[in-house]
């Protein structure tokens, strides 16, 4: 996939419909240039088109969108984080943190624009590859490419629907300017479209073990099943009246991932977040990066610089709060080796004997007191294993959904439909990876409360907390507890200003 990604710019120029182009320019034909009519002629070009569809995953394009805008959108809305001092120099960042943004916020505009680019690319794949004949592409490749495109379109719409109150369904490539103005769809229509795409994708995708090493990062059957489970659980949080049916179906899909035996929890938890481990047995779907610059490929970023504490030489744009640390330490030193839950050490640096051991200095060869002052809570996730990599782009793969999430989502679904004993099995298996003792919990309320804690321990700084709190109905109270300014009308982003200006039907 990486080699094909080199052609994205060429493909974009040839294929993306622009509302700013004049009709007479669009109508001209050039025999020596690629167009949507002559591009889709071989399997290799179909894969190149598919690579373009993959290219917008997590808005991994440029400094502004992936590093700054995405980080503010995904992290600053959480109750357990606070901005570093430099963040106050950027009003559009602090608007996100303070929930004072409006439709003109730059980060919101980028989120909308980039995911619709991804949708545009997937629509082109779905429309054009479907028309390719047997002399142009073999049936197996055609089926798989279409399945991947269905998954990707669902992924992009899920990103939009979980962030924007209103979403516009665009399920085909625009055929002229008259196709561009469109009213937002109902949320139920968009949920239905996401689920339909994922169900269309799942049968045509291979198991993880059937993907060759050259295709790491491409979607698998497990990814589609995991996302079906996740999407249905998120929908249950929004549609309480039908929640039991959604939780029941989610359980079925998530159980397929578990029963496939394609994934496992790995011991090296930190390795998934510091660049030393990629596409592990725990990874269900993962954003690919690489330090290999062969053939001009460039898939790395400076996200680590943005997140790393200034005391470590990073920009120090984000820190954990004392409330986060309190939550992560609340069970005490009950791990089998007498330490706290091992996930806390792999998520944050904090003042503790573990990080102040002069015989084994764990803060990049130093002790905590030699680096930090007072009770700083600095994030450890997404920081390279070697600090000398800071200051330049570095490749750290980003697990988008991993097996621990599958297991805890399955536990949540099972608990919601009345099987707390089944939920507890999954919770205890996830805890065991971090040397935590098994729990004995008596009822669904206790299991749910433990799930809230486990998701904090497992997924802090993995873009989960805000969305979890919202679907649980806990967002307003948690923001109040954190001393944050928040009102329920800020639970979703508004339609971006540029969309309402350019689309007269977007209201």
C-alpha cells in the first residue's frame, strides 16, 4: 500500500471534483492525462485508487491536521487533560479546550473537509472498480478492493457522525455542480448507512492471518467485525429505546473477533505506543508509519514533539491532571508484583518510587525528580523510546482499534444485556495483562463502574474518553467535576462555516 500512496497527488488532481472549477474547464479532455474515464483500467490502478481512499485515515496529512487539529479535537475535550503553557498562544486550540468554539474554528473545518475527501475517494473506488471487467481486474481483487472501500467509507462517516450533530450523506461521486448542494441526513439514516457499509465489507475481507506481510495495515475481516460492534454500541448510547437490540447485535460481532483466535493481548503494552512495536497481535486496525524513506516514501510525524512534556524536550502542549492520576492509582499497589496497575506506568510519568529509583532510572535514564518538579503528570504514550528522536519526524504506528478494546466493548455489551458474569471474564483477562488481580463483582452496576475505570486505565490518550462519557450520559457531570466550562449544546461540533456558506441546503 505504501508504494501506491506515492501516486495520491496525481490521483487527486485527476479525480477530485472541485466546486471552484469552471464548467468549461471540467469539460475539456486531454488524451495524455489521467481522468476518471481512463484511469480505472488495471488492477494496479485500482489499488492506487484504494490507496488514496486509505490516505485520509485519522487525517494523517500535514502538520496542521494530524498533529495540532486532531490532537486538540481528540484530547483537549477530555476531562483528564490540561493544556501546556504554549497552548494559550493558539486561540483555535483553546476554543476546543474551553468549549467556546463556533462553526468557524479551524480544527472543526479540517475534520469535516478531510473526512469528506476520504469519502470522495472511497466513492470513486466503489463506483469505478465495480465497472471494471475481467480483462482489467480479477474477481478476487475486485471483491476485496470493494470490500475495503465499503469499510473505509463507514470509517469516515463514523468519524463525522461521532463529532458532528449533522452529517450529509454523499454516497456517489458528484456529477456536476447541481449534485453538490444537499441537506443533512437524519442521524438514523447515517447510522444505517455506516452499518450497511460495514456489513457489505465484512464477507469480502480476509482474516488477519490471511493477509501477506506486504499488506499490513489494510483492512481485515476482524476490523470490520470490531467496528460493527463498536458502532452498534455507540448507537445504543444515542438510541436508548433500542439499546438492548444494538447491544445484542454488537455482542455477536465482537464475539466473532474473539472466536477467530486471530488476536491476543500482548505483554509489551508500552511498545504499541513508542514506536518499538508495530502491527502486533493485539492490533485490529492500525495507522501505518515508517522511517523507511525508500522511493521517497514519507510516513512519519512530529506528534511526539507536540505531546512530549517540555521537561523532556517536547513542546509540552498537553499534560494529565491530578484527577487522572487519582483515578489511575485508586486501586492501590495491588498488582502481583506489589506495584500499581502497570498501565499507569506505561501511560504517564508521575512522582513515585518506580520513577525515582536511582538504581534503575526509568525517565530516559534519569529519575523523576531530576526531570520534573512538584507533581507533574506527563504523558508517556506516543513518545519515542529514545528521546534523541524528538525534534524531527518519527514513525510511531497508531493502533486505531485493538483487541483490548474489542474485549472491553464485548464486556460492556454483555453486561448491558444482563450477563455480568460474561463481562467479568473479559475484564479480568484485560487486567491480568497488567498484573492486576481478578475481581469478583456481584451485579451489573458494579461491573459497569469497573468498566469505566478499566477504559481509563487502558485507553487514556487514545481518543476514547470524551466519546465514552458522552454515550454513557456522564459528560456534563465529569466536565463539571473537572472545573471545565461545558454545556450540552457543545456535545457535538456544528456544521463548519465553509459548508453552510457553500452549500445553501446545509442548515
